[in-house]
C-alpha cells in the first residue's frame, strides 16, 4: 500500500484500526517516537505492557530470532508488540531481511510489529512499503507544525503567547526536534504567565526579529543595510549556515517568480494570493513559515520583482552557493555580504 502521512496514522488509530505491521520512515525521528507510543497505546493493555513488549535493534537479529519475536504468543492478553529499530541494518543482513519479508506474507494476528528506520537512511525499502502500513514521517506543514508545538507545550505546562509560538517556530526553522528541545528548557520557567516572544528569544538565543526568515525578508524588501547587519549574529546561531541562508533565499525567489508570472497576466490582490497559496500547498515545500503568510509575502514582493530581477537574483544565489562550496578565497560572511550587495544593485538596475 502507498505510504501514509503521520496524520493518517493518527486518524486510523483513533478509529480503532490496527495493522499487523507498521513501517515508520522519513526525516522526523520525533514523529516516529510519537507514532510508536500511539500504536503501543492502542495495541497493548496498560497493566500487561511490560510482559508483551519487545524492543530490539533490527540489524542485530538473525532469521531465527526474527521468527521467534514475531510469532511468540501474548501473555495474558489479546495482543503483543515488537518494536524493531534501525531497520536499515538489514542491508547488511539479507537473510534476516528475507526472513521478515517471508513473515510479512502471513503475519501473526496476535502480534503488532513496528519497524523504525533511522532518519539518516534516506532510501525507503519498497518491499516493506508494499507489505506494511507505511508511514512517511516527513516535516509537518507549517500550520500543522504550529498545532503540534502548541500541544507539546501544553503537555509540558509551557504557556506561550501567539507571537512567542510563531517566533519559536521561526527560530528553529520548524524542526520539531529542535522545538521539543527548546520547550524542555522553557518548562523550567515559572508558568503563571504566558511567555512573550522577547522572552523566548532571549532564552533560545535567537532574538525576535533576527531569524533566518527576518534576514530573507530584509533582502527581498530591498533593505540591504539591515540584511547585512544581521549576517554576523545569524551565522553565530546554532544550526544556521550560509548554505541554508542561500537555499532559503533561492526557494523564496522561485516563489516570487511564480507570483510574478501571474502578476504579469494581470492577476492581482486576493486572487493572486490564492493562486500562489494553492501552488505552494501542492508543492508542499517544507522549511517555510505559515504557507498563507508566505503566499502573502510572495504576492507583495511580486510587484517589485520583475522577471529580469528574479533571474538575476537566482543567478546571484547560485553563484554564492557555488562559492560557499568551492572557494577558499573568502569566508561565509564575505560571500553573503557580496550576495546582499549584488541583489541591491540588481534592484537599482531593475528600477
């Protein structure tokens, strides 16, 4: 069966459905952990959970151990569960993988097997996708990631103002693992009042108005001075690299070019924004802020970015990316500063 989304898995479990075998893969390990917990909560009786749960590293098992784990009957319960992590280890154990694929043809009704693939392994096992309930734990869309953050914060007793929630998402680039780590830090603070964006910024080390998206906005708004001043503090932030900044700028320029193509056909205002939003939703470009807000930005920038300027901006971003990966002449700060100045020149020439 085709791979399902994380939310599709949650809907299935909410209806009481249980598959005999689940295969969890994708880049978001924190979603895999939550998925494992949700499946186990549905499959196992709480009081007998320890007696009916086995968790192993898949790559360390031989064919006989796989067969024994998957066919052992539950103890004083209707069902048992087996969690096999690091399933990509089967690449080095083809006989063990073959044994499990044989089991997958006729799985035991009393056992729920959960296969977890590490995020470091990008290749998806097509045989497992076909035979199991496969879940692609990809990054969540922006609005869904926001709801996830709010739910996670509530479970930890962390109160956040709306602006603080938005800033935490922007500061972490929407990376759920980073969000969870920051929330763990914030839970130690007094929780009688919601935290503000400035408080969250001070605690996570990224001040409000100094995220990668704020830099991108300054560049595309034509505020070269502000964008240049932000580069030093940005590059000092954990997880922020020059390549990431250039990639974000390039993605945004492509979006602006898309909006401009409709703009040149005299599509304006709300209609233009809706068209851009629908396209963004179809493409499912992750790593961007709220898609509706992003569509509004691309629509606004379209008026000031004719096609010639967009092409020039993409060329400048490409050159900066190549310089960052190939040159030893200049440092990251110098290359990015040159990029900002080059785009400012492109703006004057387009004007």
